[in-house]
C-alpha cells in the first residue's frame, strides 16, 4: 500500500465513523480528520495531480481519462508556454439519449 492509499483509507475510515456517530461534537472531529487526510494527499508532490479512482473513466486498451481537468493552449515560441483556457467535465451518456 502506498502513502496515497494510506491517506485515502484514513479519510474513508474517518468518514465511516462520522456517519455512524450520533454525537455532533465527535462527528465534527471525525470530519476534520477526513479533511486532514485529503489535505495530506494534496500535499504529496508526486500525487497531487493524480485523480482518485472514482474520478476517472476507463477507456479501451487500458487508457483512462479524468472526469474533470484543465484545458491549456500552447503559446509562445515553439509552444513552450501554456495559457489556461478553462476546465472540462466528461460524463457518460446513455445510447438512448444520443
């Protein structure tokens, strides 16, 4: 288990305990524990840009695509610079809806 998976497990455990608790003070502390685990994940330099498993769509040939992401345009000499154009969201559509 890598460090990112440990933090995800920590987050999920805290959320499960929070949902099972009826004590509002304990729920607040457990929510803070879950938020702290998410913060730890975002601070990992090698993993901060990697989406969680439920935020990706699996395509053919082992390819995956993130459901949300940023759109950039290459600018400047040789396209070295980047200009943020905005964000995109991808979702599945039923065949009947097309």
